[in-house]
């Protein structure tokens, strides 16, 4: 067994219900919106930044990204000061969340949650971002794809869906904005659709700074 599979063995085992926590829900007590962070310095340079050592303190928003988030936030009419913003701890997501928090004049502070981090791309770290396509090609045939030490779609689905079910247990009647990253949000959309994680690229792509409501699929 590859070393990276051993690392995750105690956490990511089995399929189905264990990997997608949303499968056990019939309906939601809260509304969930997602926002992909604005255009970042990593996007500008055309590189993959997915490791915390690179993404937490560096590679924040580009000037274009700051403008995108401001425009997206001002155009949205569903979120307001009562919204709870939960963000990845990567710099580009935190900065996007902070802009939204200011625009909405939210009562509650931004909550940082590592489960919303970028999908980890292993050996592709700091390499060219055109390598995403080769990863997604493998994802389509194997939701446990972790070639080159990447985090598999199933591993991402487990963490992002667990976050939602946690807030379903804690809150009711709230509107939440989850600020995260491209692959993490593609896979979260797939979890809401109650589909296999291998299908994440079949869902409509989120553009940088795009805000979208996620609706739980019926059984």
C-alpha cells in the first residue's frame, strides 16, 4: 500500500455514507452558499498552491481578485449581516472572506475552518496549473485517486461534508457562506447532489469570486 494511503487509512475508510455525511440528511435546517476565493497570485502565476506551508501565509488575492470579490459581494442580494462566514485558512480565501464580512457588515466574526482548505495536490505543488486536467481525468475513473500523493476526491468529500453536518447539528435557520477553493467546492457540490465524488467535474464550474447556493438533492 502506498505510504500516503497508509497515512489516511484510519480516517478515510469505506465508501458511501461514511465518506459523504450528507447522505444521511433528508433536508437542511440552514441555507448554504459557497464562494470560490477571488483571483489569486497563484492564479496569476499559473501555479498550483495547495500545501499549507505555501498557502496560509502567501499567495493571497491579486488586485483583480480583490475587485472580483467586491463586485460579487455587492451584486449578491441573498446574504446579509446575519450571515455566518466560514473560510479556509489559506490566505486567498481569508482575504475573500474578510472582504465579504466588511461588505455585509456581519454581526458574527469570520470562522476559520481547515476543512475548507484547497485539495492537496501532492507532487504537483508549485508546478504549472495545467496539470489539473490530468488529475481530473484520473478522478473520473477512480474517486480514490491519489496518484503522486494527491488528496483523493473521497478524502475531500469526507471533510467538506462533515463540516456541513456539524453546522446542521449546531445551528438552525441560519444562512452560511463557505469560502473555499475550486476543487473543494466542486466536490462539496457533488456531496450536496448525493453523487459519487468521481463526478465532481460534471458540476458547473465555479469561477473565481463566484457565489452560489447549494441545495440538497432529494433521495
